């Protein structure tokens, strides 16, 4: 009798674990399928959810972690690495997100992606490129002055503007060494900034900090998936499909 009870207990535990895993798996698959539409196409998305199956089935997910690689966040902006961590996600019977306690956004943009973005705008006119080092950015461009092309190289720093753009700001010492008046250089920089623009992404992002390392720019901020851009014809309210 004791042996039968032990076997029954083990079977119940096994079946319970399977059910829990199935709910999590289906939830992760559903979220993953929605991400290309609500964030952008990517080489790969991984989704991991935390919380009991009972809570998930009743409209509450304790934690969601989204990891994306090579995410095309907008036409000319590639996020090489993206992570979004959401806590306390609540949704209704229609699987529409109703509230999120907190959502932290982390992204890394590599130097080639930044240069592609710069050269997709006014930077192309000046043959502009950037080089990322520890805490600094070096920008090179070739403006035409009085019919002559003048190579310019300036070091500076990145600066968050309006919470969703990153501008290049030249160091005064570096600016003083270039073969052009500071006024001319600043006008060119004003035309070619920002070097990263997240203001037109489908998900609204508010950046709080950034880090420059050789070859990469990493940003941290918050996002609100409650305000997903629904201006496109196929867009729908934010949903999680279980």
C-alpha cells in the first residue's frame, strides 16, 4: 500500500510538473510570435516567463524576459542585442495587456550599426563615420569648404537627448584643433545628430544611462508596452497569446 501511494505521489508530481512546463512553454511561444510585429523583426527572439501556471492562466505573469539578437527596431536602426525585463504583467481574458509594474530596456548597438544609421541621413553627405572607444567617440567627416574637401576628426562624448535620442557632443579641446571654425563644425554636427534615434521605435523608450566601450554603445532605460504604436493597418492592441 505504501509503495502504491509513493508511486501515485510521484506520478502526480510528474504530471503537475508537465502541466506547469506546458503552460510556460505555450505562453513563451505566444509572446515570441507577437514580438516581430510589436518590436521589429530579428534574427532571433528568446522569451522566458516566471510564475505559477495558475497565475498565468488567470492573467498574471510574475516576470517576462525577452532577449533579441539583430533586432531591426526601425528602418535604419539595428539593435544588435536587446533585452526587456518586465515585472508584474497583468492581462485580461482577451489576452490584452492591462498593466505592467516595471519594464527595463537594455540594448547594445555595435559600431557598424551606428555608422549605418549615421550614413542613412545627413551624415552620408559628409562621408561621416564614428569610432567608439572607452567612454569616447571619434567622429570623422569631410565637409566641402570653398570648393575644397577638408578632412575633420573630432573626439567627444554621447549625450542622451529627450530621453530617446543620442547626440554626439564634441570636446572643446578637440574642437579647437580642427582646421575649421567651431561654428561651421557645430552646424554640421547639428545636421548630422542624432547618431542613434529611438524616438520612432514601435515601443516607446526612455533612456536613463549609456556606456561606451570599444566598438559598442550600450543603453539602459524603461519602456512601456502599454503604449505600443498601433498606427499601421495590421497593428492590434498589445496581446499575449497563450
